[in-house]
C-alpha cells in the first residue's frame, strides 16, 4: 500500500489537545509587542511594483533599516536571546517544533545532546560566521534535534545527486520524507517552502555593503563555501512553489517583527516577489558552474585573489645562502605546521609578539596572525588579523622577528581595517599563526578557509583551547573574544595552552639541547610545548632582547649532534683541528718523558732513589715505566713477617700506605 504522508508540523501538531490550546492562548496574550509598525498592509507601502528593476535594492533597504534589534546569541543576564525567542515563536506550550523531525520536544532540553539546539538554515561556515546580525537573525534560525542537526552539518539544500549514495530518511531520527547524500540535504516536505523563503530573505538582507561583520550572502546553483554561496537555488525555487505559505508561517513572521527584530520577511508576505528577483528554476542541463560568467569561483583579478605574479629577479646570494624565490607571492611556499612559532607576547599596550622561524622563510611569503577564534572550519570575524610579507632575500631560520617590535615591527598590515584591529586581551586570548596555500594555478584566495595552513598557536585564556565538540558545525559553542578551537594539525604539537598571564616569554636554553651549541626543530617545538619553559607575568613584559636575535637551529634529519647541519668546509676545518691537537699531544708526551731522566728539581724525586727503613726491610722494585712502586717486607725480631710496605711513585712524588692492620711503620 502507498505510504501515508508524515503528519504536518503546523499549524497545530496536537489539534485535539485542549490543554495545548489553552497554554498557547495564554502565551499569545501575555507576550509584549515591542514594535507596533509591523502590520503587513503598511510595512511595504514604499516599495515599487514587482516589475521594477529596483525592487531587490528597495527591499534590502527596508528590511535592513527596520531590523532594529540584534538579539544576543546567549544572554547571561536573563534578557531575551536566541534561545528564548525560538521557544516563543516556534514553541507550543512547553515544547518546541523541531525543523527536521516534524515532532515536538520539551523546551527544557535545549542545548543538551539528547535534546535540541539552534539550527542556522544558512550555515555559519557559508558566510554567516559567529558575529553580526546574520548570526542571530531569527528569520533563519530554527529549533532542531541535536543529532539530526549534526547530520545536516553544512550540506546544501537539495535532492540527492547520486541515488547510490542517497540515504532515506536523512538520519535515523529525521522525518520519513527527508533524504541526504554527501553534499545535499532534503528537509521534510511540510517545511521546504518555509526554508526556501527564509533563505531568500537572507540573500537580500545581507549583501556585505557597509557592515564588516556581515558577508555578501548569495544563493546559487554553484555553491562555494568560501564565497558565501549557498545552494541550490533552483531547488529552493521549486520548493517555494510546491510548499506555499501557510498561516503558521505568517504568524511566525509577525512574531519576529513585533517581538524581536522589527522587520518582516517579504517573501512570506509577498511570494510574488521571488520570481522577479531570483528568476525561474533551471534544469541540470542549464547549469554550468565552469563558465567564467556564472562560476562562483572568483577570477584571478577579483578582490581577495592575487593575480599571477611576475617572478621577481633572483637576488644576489647572501653569504649564508638565501632561500630561492618562491613560486607564488603571498603564499605559504612550503611552510608547514610548526615552522613559525610565537616565543613572546605582551597583551598590555602596546601589544606585541615575537616569532621564531624554525626553517628559512622564503622571500615574499606571507604570514598571518589573528586573535579571531577558529571554529574548525572557519574564523570568527569579531577580532583582528595582521599579515607580514617576508622581504627579499628571505629570513634565515633561527632569526627572530616581531609584530610591533624590532626591525620588522612596523612591516605588518591590517588584513581588514574595517574590522577590529588585532588586540590581545589582558584577560587571556589566543594567537593563531597561519598562511594560505596557493591553488594549482598559483592563485591565492584569502576567503578560502580550506587553503589555510596553520603554523602554530598560543592560548592564554581561562580554560585553554575550546573543547573539540565546539568544532562541530551544528554546535552552539560561543567562542566569544578570548577562546578558540585548536586547529587539528597543531593539537599537542605546536599550540600550547598557558595559564592566564598578561605577558609571556619562552625560555629557550640552547645548552639544554643535545648538541649544546644548537637545537633541532623538534627540540625547539618540545620546549615550546613544555609549560615549564614559559615565564609569565602580570606586571613585567618579556625580555626585549628576544627580538632580532639569532638562535642556531640545526638540521633535524642529522640528529641534532654537534656536527649536525655543518657544511663540507666546516667539516674539513674540524678535521684539521683534530689532527693538530693529536700532534701537539704527542710532542708534549715526548718532552715529559725526556725530562724525567734529569736531576731532582722543584721537589721532584730522581728516577733512582734509596729507601731507608728502620730494622732493615727487604726492598724490591715492582713494575716498569713512569708509575712505579717499591714493595718490601720487614721482619720482626722473632723473624715473623707482619707488615707489608708499599711505596707508589707517580710523577716523581712518593707516598706510603699500609696493607695490613698491624703496627704502624714509619717511612723515611
């Protein structure tokens, strides 16, 4: 028999429950209306007709200007936040409707793994991030089952593209008519249109115009995580038609406006606006994501993407053999995790950081530092980032350089002056050091988080690095301004978590390394990760002598021995020195041997001598060579042998010792 459709989740999941109706009526009558100008009949009075070419820009201006309240994600003061708003506008008595499960769940299970959390329909990793109005915009936030939300992650909205990889339902706990594959997620039929219209709103509301916390969010059939393009537009357009607006969606739209934000979703009130702005859905054959005119991938001359560089001329080699020119200006050019580490930091003004490169830094490579949090797949954008391009000729390994201090202190550039500057908190903070890998064509996209190559990190915040579960895209973890997840490639290797101090310096003692005159990269990283190697203070800054200092870093593959890392010329000099020392030692030994044949001078005893003892001892010489001794036995008056006398001669000086425990014997 045909499968019966899943029960609708609105307008009322429990239409026959009298208690639920009473509870809902009580809540409706007791919620305060904050914004009184949210009536749909007057809200859009200033908009042009649907056929106007300015319709999209006018809608943007309207919903942005009337977005008068940005909710906190989590409030610690008891004020309204995203939690309370969702329990109100998506609640039913003491329960909430879950977007992908089509069921109600107790609202007191919020934030618990066995309960529900806050789903961003437009994923955080696709441009929303962790700050700004888009992060807490209730129009695209919904309650979702914790496990089902984790299964969705940041997948695009759409039908399975590969039937062999398609899972129905999308998750064991998801509604029966859901599906998913590696990249796509299809929600329950009853909310597909709701989701589409919420995403239409996000596309128009957030265009990155004058707010550094908000990116230009774009719906596309060619999605790109790093260009904030979410898919799939044509599928969403079909869902908009197949699942039209209902009364529950209209009621929700009004609540968001009157009680929380002051703005409405125009695509709920005027579904006819969708086609003039987004067009008609395309078939698969009409979509070409590799056409330069429609591809979401920025061209090489687009902002944030470096053009193909002109190779710089080869510099005159320095006496210490400067590194060769890199393939791509501004890229990592072979740098890897652990190659550049912070060894000192001050969080009291002026903020400063000192770095130690453990490899030769290629000229024109660019290193970045940020106090933005890393979430596991993207950066928070509520703090600052600075970049430093290695000068011509490169920087030799072991040569420290600084941010805001030392010879290169003023060579750093703000990554985005419109955002907050890089500024370390005296209450604890994180520092992440990274660079960008170039693509196969030599291009760099600094908005492409997948090309980030982390070099090192340092945490001085309370509690250290954020827990690993914070890196889940469905996680509700609030990093704030002083915490960050530790990048996986740095964990336990090049990212120590220090107790909270305002200032820190690394005590790197070369004599503690195996060679005692140099350290290998591995030895330095071991010291870097050892908390006992750090000296912190809340009053005194680090030793300023750490900047522009040269440490001897030897080749790791040569074992860090005292000959490790030297070149052929150095080895020859060492060999000549060893031969010279051996010859000199032989000459000295010959001179000493010749001198022992002379007469007594300066307290020395001649080679032949006589030993006088009382009562006549029998003497004999024992052993040839320079270290000789004389042994003798003395007989008592009764002829009983009871003492053994031994005289040792070393370098012409004599001493006597007893070999028995009998009477004392004097040696003259």
